[in-house]
C-alpha cells in the first residue's frame, strides 16, 4: 500500500473487515459474508463522503 501512496501521492485509508480470529494469509483464512457486506458498505460510505 505504501508504494501506491508514494507513487500516486493521494490520501489513503485502510479498513479491516475480517473477523479477528480468521488467521489472515494462512491456509485456513476465511471471511464471513456478513463482514464482507459490511466492509463494502463501509468502503462506499468512505468513498462517497463529502469533504468540507
């Protein structure tokens, strides 16, 4: 992500959507569909927020 920030010179936000015990990047990594849906909604809210 740092490469994109430096190259594009844009403000960046990272949000975490998986459940805390999902073993990120392991063979048994998983993501509940409810978390995925909430993550999509959160991303849309961030992207459509009007700046002052």
